């Protein structure tokens, strides 16, 4: 999607709308579950970007010198730290 959104305004618009809907849905769910932190949308968006970046890296940009199990654990810790 990312590569298509650069050259196609319609794809870009749809992708941005999808990100907005997912960010809002997750933020609303966390609030409904009792999360009371500040700037929840920003935290959710950062978490989504971290997970997306890891997914892209581990599928498309595999590097022999990286331990993806270690990286996955680091992403988990980073995402959790956004919400504690």
C-alpha cells in the first residue's frame, strides 16, 4: 500500500482514511476499557507505526545480522511502554 500511495492520490486518500479509522477505533476501545492516559491517539498511531515497520522489515528487508525474535520483543516492549 505504501508504495502505491506515493504515486496515486486515491490510494493515498484511502490509506490515510484507513489509518484514521483504525487509530480512532483502537483509541476508543482503550478508553472504553478504562485507559486514562493522555494523547491516546498519538500513542496508538506510534504503536501502529512500530508494528508496521517491524512487519515490513521482517518480511521484505530481512538482514542476516538482525535477530528478528529480539527485534519483535523490543517492539512489544516499546508498544507496551507507550501505554503504561
